[in-house]
C-alpha cells in the first residue's frame, strides 16, 4: 500500500522542489503541477507532487495522519 502526504514547499527550482513535512525535507518532482510556489502545500506520492492543497485542507489531512499514528501507538503499548 502506498500513501500520499501533504508537504509544504520551501524551495522551487524549475521542475523540482524541496518540501517539508514535520521537519522531514525531501526533493520532489513538481512537473505534473502548474505554478507550484514556496508556501504551497502539495500532496506528495513516490517523489511526485500530485495535487495542490490549500493550507486548511493540508493541516486537516496532517491531523488525520497524526490521529492514526497516535491510535497505533496506543494499540502497540497494550
């Protein structure tokens, strides 16, 4: 199973971008999206930006991932 995760653009260089999610930085390909710029939130899958999110939706999605992570940690501690 593969997951996509919202990441914030911190640098753009032609068809590549440096993105950040919770302090983890990655270089990704942005050629599938038009006009990605610093400050945008992009849904990233397998090193490619596949969708642009507004900040509210990105933070909401990140919150869902955090809820899942917290629930999994609680389950594993039993």
